[in-house]
């Protein structure tokens, strides 16, 4: 029988095998080139299909037959949810203009796009493709701006998941496509829930929000305090973000210019119950603390509901130890189960805004 190799020899063998499995620089470069080419192709195909004809408001059923296969299922579901709400508005309020009935939802310009040209591709779990957009109106100076198409890879295909609006005028379509659809509207004033059953009220003292309450729209029960019952105040803009089904509510609250948090509430048995937000990156934070890094900033901003039970938050945090720094800029997906437990199910680098 041959003698067993020493522990050191085994370690060297494992190390050699591991290094052999690592891709070379040339292989990594080629892989990134293929990935960039695939994203550019996806952006070209989507933009070509989108601009074949003017899309006014929500794409029609016929238009979605062309566009839906090029989108993530979640984005497609948000558009169909908007169509359902729009049809209900038309049924119940036939004399009023419904939401999402006009304007270009897929660009910064309400009037739409007459020319487009793809630009830089940024690769990541959320990949972005810059697109230079132009609107030409006869007799007027053309208007040009840059939006960003956001793609996610699903089943080895890059699919559109959002459009980040880069127009720099006040009355653009919004900050993003997601923000314009159900589950993405950030409301910072008194309002009713999407289903009209609940009324949210904000109490302010100057620029500070001191109280946020929710009550049945028919006033059948007294308001429940969601924020402010302990005398705390919100020092930055705060907003409410409703889930597509209207049974989950996220509140973004600012605790100062460098700190913000998001509270989640869940409707259970007719009452709004708090949902505990999970801790983000607990092991990494523990390691940072053990190495004497201190937190400088922490922003947890409710961005949009990916689906009926998944909230996407923008998480920015920075830590320092003397001249050394570290931190996060992530989109974190938080799933709320039927029992009210929140779990982090995804965390990826935030799409580039450069």
C-alpha cells in the first residue's frame, strides 16, 4: 500500500486543482465580451420592437404580444396589473381620464421617441444599456437625452426589467418605468390605497413629518399610527409604497441626511401589523465591527414591489476605519411570507447611473 500524502501535500494538490480550474485572463475577457454582446443584442431587439409604432400609455394587448417575451415576467405582470386597474377605473368612472392612458411610459419624454441609439453597456446582475433618445417635432428644436435600459438574466436570456429615466426636465415621465407602474408609485402626501379601502394621512410640522396614520376610508374604525407615536420625526422626505395587491405597505423614513429606514406593514385579519425587516449582510457587518469599522451612512429606501410579496429596497451603507473604507450599494429583495416573516431573497449591485 502506498503511504498517504501528507496534509501539506494534499493542500498543494487542492491548490493546484483550484488554480487549474480558474479561468485565464483571456478567457474572462472573452466571456465578458460575449456577455456584453448578448446585452447589446437584447437592448437592440427590445428598442426595435418598442419603436415599431408609438406606444401610448400601457402597451395594448397586441403590442404586449411582441414586447412581453422581451421583459422579465415581473415587469410584464406589473404592466398587466396596470391594465386591470385602468379597466376598473374606466368601468367605475367612465367620465374621468384613467391612469396610464397616454404618454410614453418607456422614456423620459411624454411625447415619445423619434430616434434612438444604443451606447455603453455595463455588465452586472442588473445590466444597463445607455440609449440616446431624441424627439423631433417639426418646426421645433430636437430634444435629446439619455435613458438606461435595465436588464436581468433569466434562463440564459437578458430581459428588460426597468427603464431609468435620464431626462433633466421637471415634467418627465418619472424616475423609472417601475416607478410609474403599480407597486412603484412613491406617495408622500395624504392618499387612499390603490383599492380605495384605506386612507393614509401625513402630519407635518414645517419640513418634518411627525405622524403617519392609516384608517379605513369609510371611517369605520379609528386611525392606526404607523409612525410617530413615540414623538419621533422624519427629517427627510418620506413616502408610502403600496404592494400591487394593496395588502402590504412600505414606509420610507429619513432619520437625517445620512440615515434612512423602511418600515413594512402587513394587512392581517383586517389589521395592519408591523413586519420586522431582516438584517442585511449580518456576517459581513460582524466582520467589519470586529475590525473596528464604524458605520458612517445607512440608507434603506423602498424602491418598488417586484411582485405581490417582494419589496425591492435600495441599500447604501458606508463604513470607515481611519483612512480605510468599505460599504454597499445594493438592490435588496425582501420577501414577505404568508406568516409575516420577511426574508432577504436576493441582493445585487445597484444598476449603474453613470
